[in-house]
C-alpha cells in the first residue's frame, strides 16, 4: 500500500488503484489470430490485425485502471469508477461480514491480489477489489478499521 497511499482528503486513510499486472494475461488473447495463418490467411493481414487488437486492449484496460479508485476512509470503503458516467459505492465497515484475500500464481509474483468484501442483504453479496497491492496488509488494515468502528 506504500506506493498507492496518496492523501486526497484528511479523511482518507489510503487510496488504492487496481494494478496493471492484474491484466497481463489478457494480452495473450490476440495471439489466437495467428491460428488463421495455417488456414490460408496471409501473415501480411494477420500482423496488423494483431497489433490493432493489442492496442485496443491496452487502451481499454488503461481507461479502466485510470478511472477505478478504492478509497479507504475511517468509517467506510468507497469504490469509484467511470469516465462518462461516474459511479461511487460506499461500504460502511459496520456492514461488512468478512474480508477474504486471494492470490493466484501471477498475482503472487507481482505482490498483488484480490480482496472480496462480504456484505449481507445486498446483491451482489460480495464486492471485489481487484489487483490490490499488498492484499494481506490491506485486509488487515480493513479488519482493524472494522474492529475500531465496532468498539
């Protein structure tokens, strides 16, 4: 959380963003275009299509990452998303039942992970904070803030 810990307001304890490394595997998808070469499509056509697809993926993921923010406040977590339509979801700590941290092999390499926050009586009952740096430390911080709010 050290790198992403930016103070926007005095009320903010931390500001997190999803990590770019979370989406690295997506960039292997355009490689499927090269399966067209044995079917008779010339590499001359496949190569530009590959790079156009890669650039579209890069821009799309960058736009998502640039517009998604997880703000940790003393009494709640806020998830802010959107470019044209801004959305903000606030999760009060007193409503949280459980916080789970999960990492796959690639996420472990980059020290990132997903946090799943379970809340009752809402659809969906679990909200994900994806690609968070230091997921275990962040989960511990959230638990400490939840415990502090309950006291």
